[in-house]
C-alpha cells in the first residue's frame, strides 16, 4: 500500500502548557522536513503503447491523449508523459513478447494496449512476470476476468458477458427468437458470445447454427464461404457476428456476394466491428467513403464513447489535429474505440499524479526478460492499486473501476450502419436496460416492417435424403424390366417415394435419394455414444432428412427432429404357419425335398458303378505271376503254358491256388455287387467288400462322410418335423413367446425395436432382451428376419406396418401373432432444429385429412392376396439348395480318384521295367502294353470283349505270352 505522509496525521494543538506547544512544533517541523526530502517529482515518465494494427486511430488516440495531458496543468503539471511505441501481431506470439520486453528495457511504468483479447493475453505474460501494470482499452474476453491468471491487468471496457446482455435485450426488443451465430476461431470470437448462448437457451430461443471461421493476418484471405452457406441453409435470417473489425467487414463483403445482406436479412455485429469507422484507411479501400447499399442496415453494439466530462474539450483537441500527422483525427465525432485508448492514458495520468502526491514515486529502472535473474518492478503492485482506485472524469465515461478491475456502470450504444457510417439509435445501461424511444432503425434492403427471424427457402433447395430399403415403403432396384441400368432417384419406388413426390410438387423442393451405407436404421452405441444408420447421417449433417419406414422414438429425438407420424404402427411378431399336418403313410419323407431324395438315390448308384470300374482298372488289384520252369529256380518265371504240359500238369492241378485267388479277386466282383455295397453303406449296414486300391478307398471314404452328414441331417429334421407344429400352437402372445426357448426369436440389430427391448423397464421385455443378447438370433435386415421366420422355428419381431403387408402377400406362409406393443409411428426425420420440420409436419397433416395417405397405403398394400383362413400348414423341409455342397464333395472325390488311378498305373509300370532281364519289359510303353493286355485278358478271357457272346469252339492251346497276371489282393502300393 502507498505510504501516507505523516504531515496529515500531525496537527498543532493549542494548550495552556508551553511544553505541549513546543513538542507539537517540533513534530510538525520534522514531518515537513521528511516529506520534502521523500517526495520526488520526475520530469518525465515513460509508458509503453502497444498497437495491433486493427485500427489506425489507436495510435492517433494515444498520441493526442498524451499531448492532451501534457498540455494540462491540473493533472501532471511538472511531469511529461513519453511514449515508447510498439506493434504486436495478433498471430505472432513470439514477436509480441519481444516487443513488450523491449519496452520494459526502456523503463516504462505501465503498458497501454494492445487492442485484441488474444494479444492482451500474450503480452500479459511479460507484464505479470515483470510486475508492470497493463491497461487494456478494448479487450473484452470474459476469460480475462481471472485475476489470478492476469494479475496486473486493468480493463477500460466491460467484458463480453455484459455485451451479451445488451445483445439479448436488443434481440428481444424486436421479438426475434431464432438466430444463427458466426464467430472467428480465436479467443475474442469463441468466448465473446458464450453468455449470449446461455441466456438465449434460458429464454427458449433457438440458435439454428453456430459457425466458426479461421482468422488470417490479411483479412482478404479468410475462407468463410462454407460457413455462410451453412447459415443460409439453416434458415435463420438473424445473424450475430463476433470477430475483429477488419475481419468482420470482409465477412460482410463476402456475405453480400451470396445474397445474404439484402431485404429480409439482419446482421448484428459486436463492438469489435461497430467500433471501427467506415471511413478509416484500411476499410476505405473496400467500401470508399460511403457504405455500399447492400450493407446499409447492419445493427451493432459498442461501448459508449461520448458521455465523459472531458469529451467536449478532448474533441476540440481532436478536431484541431492535423489528419496527416494524426490519421483519423479532424472529424467531428470521436469513435468509442479511440475514446477508450485516450481514457487509458488519462487513467494512468490520474494514478501517477496520486503516486507523486503521496510521495510514493521511485524512479523506474530498466527490466530485462533474459537471464536467470528474476526481474520485477518493486513499485508495480502499488502502481496497480493506484490505477484501480482512480475515480476521475474521463472522455468516454467517468473513470472508476470495480474490485475486478473493470469499469463501473458500463454503457453501450446501439448503432445502425447508414450511408455515411454508424449512427446511434439506442442506449443500454445496467440500471434501465435498453432504451430505443423512436426505433429509428434502417434494416437491410430498406425493409419497412421488422424482418422475420427465419424463413425457409425450400423452393430453391435440393434436399439430400437418406433412406433404407423395406418393402412396400421403400423399394430399390438397379435395373428396370427391360434390363436397363437405373440411376439416381429412378432406383427407388414405394409408398415413401410417392409421398415425397407429392410433397415436393406442393412445396417446390427437389431431392436426391441415396441408400444408407451401413444398412442400419440407427442406434446409439452405449460405449462411444455415437449413432449409426440413417439417424447418424442426419444427426451428423450428412443428409438433410430421412424418408423411410423409420419409427419415432424418444432416444432418436435427442439428435434429430421427427415430423408427425404418417402411419401409426406398433411392434408385433410373425411366425411360420405350421400346425398339424394331415395323416399320411409317407410322412417320414417330409424332412427332405423330393429332388433331394432323388439325387441321393442317383448318387448311391453312381458311387457303386464308379467303385466297380476303379477296382477293375486299378493295377493294385492285379500283379504279374510267372510260371516256374522245371529245373529253374523258383524265382524264375516262364510264361509258356506248354511247360505245364511237359511236366504232366494242366490247369486243373492248380485249382486249389486258383480257388484262393478267386476268393480275393475283386475284378471278379460284379457291378451289381458294388451297387449293393453302396446301398448297404447308405443304410449303415456295412458293405460285403471293401476297395483295395487307393483310388477306390478315397472315393469310398468321402461317400461314407457324406452319408454321415445326410443321416444326421435327416434325423434332426425328422424330430423337428414331428414336434414343431405342436410347439408353435402354444404361442399366442408376446408373453408366451418370452416364456419358452424352443422357438427362437429376435429382431434387426441396431434398430428401433432392438433399442426398445434394451431400454424397456418391463420384465417381459427385459427377459427377451437378455435372450436376444445371449443367443444368435439377431438379423441384419428385416428381409433376413422374414426369410428366417419362413424357414420355421423362429419368430421375427418387427413393426406391424411391415409385417401386416408381408402376411398378406404370397407365399402366404407367415402369420402375425398376439397384440401390438410399443405403439408408435413412422415419420420423417430431419436435422435437429431444422427449419423445415414444421412445414413437413403440416404437409403430412394435410395428407391425412385429404385422404392422400389412405390412397397411397391402399395402392402399395392393397387387399390380401392370401386366403383369410389358415393356409395348409407346412414345416421345415430340407431342399436341394441346402445340401448341394455334399454332392459336389462326392463327385469331386470321384474326379480325384481318377487322378490317383492314373498315378497307380504310372508307378506300377515304372516298377515293371527291368533292363537287366530280357524277360521283363524294357521300356515304359512295353510295361504299359503288357499290363493293358493282361487286364484285357483277365476281364474278357481271350482278349476279345465279344468272345463270351459267340458260340463255343474247339479249345486251342494258348500261345505263351511273356508274362501272365493273376489278381493278388495282397499287393501293396
């Protein structure tokens, strides 16, 4: 705290005692001597002036205010203020810090500026670090209220929380309740309207959209077209713009090129824009001295700059200044922005004056940002206290501050942009609120009545509509009846398409239909909180609306808006029409389709024929056996039959060995035997013969596997065939369905019915939800669920509007069961707070009243093509399409067996070749030919296939062959 001179504490007292008088005189003399020695009056004091280039009059206001103070004798008569100027760049933080450090080295007592809140936050880092107070003339970011984070900051303008209250009163004055917001993506832009959004929500106002754009150092480089397009599409005609002055003027210029500044539009700008004079140098390059017609009518709010006691005298000083030396000076009126900069100089002068009076002044010392030494100005905290205690006349208003170091009793002007600049049309203060006695406001486009707060432009719009296929409401085809490819909207037909066409003709809009990518209706992920399906496309603004048979649910209405229902529906479930069949002697054939029975019989015969052929052709059913000559080693073979005659033996002497060979000779097993074996295997009775060759065994093994599959399938389906009718007759309601587990039930994953079960608090539906979560009963689409119900042993839960249509159309094999539950309706879903929801709702209500919905419903659902009485009950039948794969397996095995047979012949022929023995084949062709002739002789006797059909002839002695072959089942591969 500043020291108070003891001279004000010591007063002479008149007493009768001389001692007392002498003591008082001594004390008075001592105090005067101490005061005269302590009080220092500097000849000059330095302040650091920081500009951010937003407005050229900032520099002018500071310089003229310093001259204004230096020329007065009632503020700092013996001290002159000297300015140390510097420019900071809003998006270059390092350069800004270096600029402030440079001023601190000059020994400044206070910083004044810069203008933007972002730049103030950057420079306050140095200011607080060096304990040098900083005065911010126009920084209004509410985040600057944090005195712990910004301890050496004094603000000349009220924070944006106050300006938000002004904006709320202004919007309320004209009865507007819907608006859009556009801000720059910086501290000033994003924080400026936070309080406004809160207050608007409390009043029930609707903010259609909040858009942000990236600021640039050069305002002409900003890209704001997408944001403006989004605002235009949102429908709100009241737009609040919060950004820097030059950025705001560029946004308004771009908005005018998009037709968003004419009649019916209202732009309300904040002090960052309303405090800039249109005639300033940087703005004049775009607009000239006069405001273009398309921008006339902009409304704005800004701090009052003309209510201070010193305004008149400073204005004379301002008007007398040379505009060449002082850009912006010489005008009749001082803008609020310039007045705030001038007030910042006056505030410092008043505070420094009191410091000198109280004898608290100490010479400033240079402070440095570099090095390890912690530099701080020892008088900084006291200087900040003197600044905060100022209560003196000013230019914009009286200079006095709250404990939070912001102005007391803030005042705001309501301004209206006219041809020659801003004109005040109202005023706001905390005590009386908004005052606009004449309402002398010019709206854009010179509109006379107050513009509406929103207006839809459906007649000029093409809506992007997402849908999902579900007959008869939405049917999707890729080709027409002539086979031509369909594209765009031509791919879609159905109830919803006809309704949308009828609406578009009456309301004047166009639309582009597309099918949702993930084929989901829309459910919220319980972990991530994100939506999927058609709901996600609208909620995340990929599409404008959903047109489909989508149910209206409370959880979906959190992220989208629904129209009134166009059809009332509820949940029900369908099951296959299965019951008691008529008594038949051949019911046991029922589990399999007739074609399947036929194919089984054909395949059984085919396997027998194939095994017969393979085992006759396989070389591992036959091997060469040589005849032993007399006197030869038993290992030598003589192919001649004459040798047998010389030894006195004939063929009959070997009957015993022939009998053993014939018993194991599979080449002598007839075709009928192999077919019989195949049927024995089919009925699991075991075959009389097993294949000996690898080729035959492979086919037989695969056939045994297929038989196992066929018998297991038949057995399981036979049990279901005999019991399912009885089970389904016991289910007559959703409660009955929940009590049992024999009949599976489910619905479409991530759909409305699925969400209903998951969120229900009723025990029956909770039990069904648990069942669905723990069993494989969920389907991807309603078509899949209906098809599964048709196959039987499954109940599909879905909307009654769809299931009623399905049960009325062929093949008439489904029936709905029980009462409706979870009653709701089908509606159109639009983006949250869409301006078109009301119009579509009104159009649907008109369609109901006029009978249009009934007409479309009869067109697409019509009368029932199925008989009202129960159709002939059917049960599950396994068809050819279910089991076709096993037969492909069998015939594929036959093909592989032929390859194995070929390999057997090659291997055996390779083994027969023996070039060391003249009695053995010398080459592969000879070995193959020998094998082939032997096989032919074995199969057909004399080698002639027709010999057995000729008349008997006298037996001839056979010509000895090189080798003779006999079957030996013991040969190994």
